[in-house]
């Protein structure tokens, strides 16, 4: 069994694109203007069934889907902590 330090590390630049203030917002639909990290799992599951959009948006939606269904939202916590967006609420 490989050591924990050999496990792949998350791509911080990709994760940063999921959260405020510079993260991508949903450009259309019921959750338009929501940050991708704030989309509900049910909406992400719907996309997973119907097919994620192409290009960058699809990659980011697929990434946040995997993070949420696998209980990995803690990966976003340190990044959210640096964001004034969540500290203002």
C-alpha cells in the first residue's frame, strides 16, 4: 500500500476556480450567478445524468460534483477561509 505522501495532491489552481472571489459562477439556469462551489448536489447530479457542458465549465462542474459526492468539500475549506466573500456574511 503506498504511503499517504505518495497520494495525488489536489490541483489548487483548479479548486481556486470553484470559489469566490475569482471563481466561476454558473452562467445560466436555475442557479445562475451562484459560485460553482455553492451549487447543490442535486443540481450537479442532474448534470451528471444529462451530461456536463463542454470545455472549462464542464470540467469545473465535474470536479465540484466529484468533490461533493465523495465527501471532499474539506479541500475547499482552507481556500474559502482566505476569501473575504465568506468572511463578510
